[in-house]
């Protein structure tokens, strides 16, 4: 399937985006909602109230001011490119002198940043673009910080959905993150987990192998790759019912027990799989050159350190090794 109803197809779903402001352009450089003129009467709404949503930069200027004309296109361009991290409000001090007078503005151009209804910082003069960007980062936080926090929140929600068995919901959220950040290793690993749980092993392999080399070395992607290897190996190990019958006839058939543990693991029965390997260790540590312990460690790598099966088996493993 390749349509949007398939959560594993094109990664479907849309992550809730932060609100960006738009509209008809006031100048060639910026949308009207991001850059606007204000008045003395409109200052409270346009600046004080609006600064509770995001920082508002107030550009105090006058028509006769040469440096103001130099600053205007540069600051408008930067604000437009920030896509809503800040707004720019322009106040002509000749027409509206009371507010700049109250703020002690004596030289223009002057830019004052308002946050939560209060002036917090400012600069004077026709400064270069790089300095404007540094100023915005100072008052609004580093670029991308809000998006990164949103992505982490979406990934946490997707992981919760996946652990509860909601593959559709989890896949949609992981897919939304991948649309925003195609190389996000955590999202790719989560999508791979969804595919594996849905029985789409080959598609999971294509997804993780398609990640950049440096991302394939991350713990999340390596864990999914290990699970894929374990699933493919388990397919070749035979019928679990026959293995259980063999163990009923001979409980010391350690080879059959290891094979059954691998099959139980890929079937989602992790604690049962671990118990079989721990039993082999109790009875014969030398079997397959301590193969049961090595296999258990591979399970831990695929399950992750916080998985309940990992925690249980590590505790029992420690009691065997150090008793």
C-alpha cells in the first residue's frame, strides 16, 4: 500500500505545527502579520498584549532618518525569515512621540524588544543582519529550540502509543516527525518498531538501511537492526511445538532450548525466552561456549535497558553469575 491510509507507507500523519503568522505582504520582505505599523492608541494591543505570545520588536523610526531607512529592509527580512519567532512593530516617533518619550528614546533608529508586556532589551543604530539575528536569539531563544522540544514531545507520545499496542497512532506520529526531520534516528527506529510489530519486516529493513551511515550507528537504529536479524534467524529454527516436544522428552536438550528461546523472543514472549536461556546457564555454562549468556546479552541489546524483561533477566543473571 502507498496511499495515506497506510501509516507505514509515506510515513502518513501530520505533526501539529507551531502557529506561524501570515498574510498579504506589507513590504517585499515580510508578511503583514509579522511586520506592522502601530500608533499610540494601538501600542498596548500591538505590542504589550502581543508580546505575551512571542517577543515583539519595536522599531522607533522617522521619515527623515537615513539610518532608519538602512535598518528597515534588513530587520524586516530577518523577522520574515524567523517565521513567527518574533514580530516587528514600527512606530513613527514624529507622529507618535509620547511612547518613545516615556521609554527615554533619544536617538533613532532604536529597537526595543518586549516580552510578556515589558521591555527586556534593545539596540540602537543600523546594525548588520548578523547582529539582528544574535539579538533575536537572545530574546527568543536559540533558533530551532521550540521545534526540537515539540519533536521530543511527539516522540514520547509515539513511544507511549507503541507500548500500548496502538500501532496506527504511533506510526502516524513517527511519520510526522520523519516528514519534519527525515534523518531523525529515534523516529526512524520507532517507525521500524511499528513495521516489525505489523509483520512488515522487509520494509523495516529498508527503512533502517536507508538511514545515513552515522545514524545507523545510533543505539536506537542498531536495536531495530538486531531485532530484524533475530526475526530472520528465528524463521529458520523450526516449529516451536516440535521444540517444546523435544524438551519434554529431554529437558537437557540445550540446543532445542536455545532455538525455542529465539522463537519466543521474536513472538514477543521476552520473559519466557529469557527464562529458557537462564535455565541453560544454570544447567551447563559450558554449552556452546557459554552461548546462552551471549544470546541473552544480545536480547538485552535489542530490548533496551529499561524493558521489564531486561530488568528481570539481568537480576536473575547476576544471581547466577555471582552466587
